[in-house]
């Protein structure tokens, strides 16, 4: 999906460029670094699908970038832009992403070169099942082998079809439900997965804007409250990011989609649920009450705002538009939205870039929780919630008796309630995103030669993957 951009790098070359920039600052041997960088396995598939009596031959891929930890993990994308270069780039990003957030998987990615909007639900189901069968035949899917998840153009529905196909071909495999994540909750999915990437983006940005020294350098105040946000893409990641920012006091003043963009001249920000509803009814975000239309959607990237969140596709911030970007922070919710040439310009201009390889790791983090749930065959909190409540109730009772003071019922309920699945997932995600930011930030500030957050994130990832290879005895 490289699109028209003026970068001299393909998407995969740009990931390799970031790798080389960071790896040069580490002390690992050339052999070890070249093993970490290389994509271990790729399969390319061609299979037929019958549409209105005619057969179409589809092109599809699955790349497993690294097996330093297994299973491999990564989404499946349905888009006309899918090609081998893109799938390998995305699989590599998954390896580094998992390492950054301490998710014990190797990176993978899959894709089918289709525009899903051109197919009926029945046709999409057949395509998905056929793709899954190809993965099964090649031993490229399984709870201990390679675990797909949703990505651009796919969602819980496709993950259910993958699950059903895998279970059909593997009767009696007790952990079969761990073969794919991002499933509906009713099919052994996990509460909190749908919005996990968007929520992770929020936690990551919240960490970044809490550092007073960094915000002072950008001319911003600390905290999310009042920040002006522009989001590109109102799909899974963009919608949930926008909604969670709005819930936490930020103003989403611009939104860009395929059909055009809108901005809020009052600066108060859109009601994201109402905007989503408007798009569902009219088929477009344009003409949203109170908003001004922008015909050329990509111009929204240049709106005056504090935080720009590209949450659609790769390579949208280029050397051409980077000089005109007014945001102080680019929060990369999408994979690969900034070309290397654009990043140079942004850094030169003092703009902070929160890199994809860290910022959108919330999805894989909660996918990991879902996989753990599937292997343990029990919902998080199911066995502990009541017990926690009983212990906390006794504790509060003892305090009330000893002080002679009663808590208000709502205070009491807040203290005694045990953790439900969604509470546990959200707190695990929050802790993961906070911890990973602190690692990257410390590397940015203290590691010799590191000048930006993306290089810091790659250094953190490379060092962790290298440790794995060394400890496993694969490299001395
Ligand atoms: P999605 O298909 O749900 O949504 C993408 C949205 O972007 C769609 O609404 C589409 O119309 C819009 N879009 C496409 N091209 C556009 C353009 N040129 N301008 C404006 N809008 C455009 O996909 P998603 O799952 O939200 O993924 C978005 C990005 O986030 C991708 O880069 C993906 O790799 C990345 N990502 C997704 C997840 C996840 O959990 N879904 C996790 C990590 C990273």
C-alpha cells in the first residue's frame, strides 16, 4: 500500500532503515544483527474464488519475521495495497513491537490483496476460510505456531471464520481457540480487545504529555485535558482513539476519512459517537452539523492542532507535507504513517514523533491476554472477583467499626468491588504502555547517540531480541 509518496524507500526498506539507524548504536555483532533484521519465512498463496459465476485468482501472504519466541503473532490485512514488501515490513514491526511491550511472541503479518468492500459477506467468508486452509496446509497457523489477529480491513467477524475453519481441521485440539485473537467475546474473545489499540494509543500519549520538560520544549502544557487533536481514519483504531481522548477531556477538532475531512471551527471538538452515527447514516463524515468540510482529505493532516493521530494507512506524512504540519506531536496509531524523509524534517522542526512500533502495541498486548485466556480456558476474574470483594468488604467493615465512621455507599462499592475481566485487561494494558514508555524515554535521554523516540524504541527492541538469541545459545 505504498501509494504515491516521494520516498526513496519502500515500506520495508523504511523499517530496515530505522533498524540500521538504531542497530549501529548497539554493540551486537553483525551476524546477530543481520539475523534479527531478516524475515525468516514468507509464504505467497494464490487461490481462486468464484464471484458471480466467474473465478478470480487472489494473491495472499503470511510472513513470519522472527522465531526467537513462539508463537508468531500479527494481524491479517485485507486491502488492495497488500504485497510482499508490505507484509514483511509489518511482520518486522510486530517483532520489535512485541519485544518493546514484553509480549513473548515473534512477529508475523498476513494479507490478502482485495478490497473487502467489493465482496459480499458470503464471498468474504469463503475467501477467509480458503486463506485459513492454506495456512493450515503450510503449518502457518496454530496456538503454538502463529496466531493471527485483525488489522486493516478485518475484524472480529473474520477472526471467527478463521477460528471455525481451524477447529474443523483440528478436532480434539484442546487449545485450538488460541489459534487466533480478536475474536468476539462470545467466541472466547476477551473484553477490551476491540478498543485495545486505541486505548493503548491514549495511554502512550498520556505518558508522553506527562513529562513536563518535554512538553516545555514543545511549548505545550502537561496533561491530556484541553489538547486539540486531529485524527486520520475513523476505523477501529481511529474511532476508539478519538473517543477515549474525548472522554478524557481532549478536543477532537479534525477528522479525516476517505471521502474528505471535517474540522470544528469552534475548537470545542466533535462528539465522536454522534459523528460515527452520522457516517453510518449518511455514508460520509462530510456535512456533520457544525463542522466545516475539507474536500481534499489529506489537507486535514496540516490543520493547526497539538496532536496529530494518523490512524489509517502507511506513508501519509511525506517530505512533501511534513514542512506544513502544524501539530507538535505526531502520535503514530497506524503502522508506518511517516516516511523516513518526513521524519527527518519533523525532528528538525522540533516535532515529537511517538513511533508506531511502540504506540500501537495495545492491540497485540491485549491479544496476548486473549491467548492466555484461551490457554487457561477461564475468564480473567472469574475465580477471584468474589473472593477479592469478600476480603475488601471485611477490611472496610473493620475500618468502619474501629473509626465509628461510615463510608458513603458509592465510596464503599468503589473500594470493595473485585476486578472483572475488562478491569483486569485495561489495567494490564495501562501498566504495559506506561512501563514501555518509561524504557523508551530513558533510552532516548541516556543511550549514547540516540536522538529520537523511534531510534530509542528500536534500540530497546533490538537489545531484547538479541538477549533472547544469546541466551538460547544461537549466537555466542
Ligand atoms: P480499519 O480498516 O478498521 O480502519 C481504517 C480506516 O481508515 C477506515 O475507516 C478507512 O476508510 C480509513 N482510511 C483509509 N485510507 C484513508 C485515507 N487515505 N485517508 C483517511 N482515511 C482513510 O483499520 P484499523 O484496524 O483501524 O487499522 C488502522 C491502522 O492501524 C493500520 O495501519 C493498522 O495496521 C494499524 N493497527 C491496527 C491494529 C488493530 O488492532 N486493528 C493494531 C495495531 C495497528
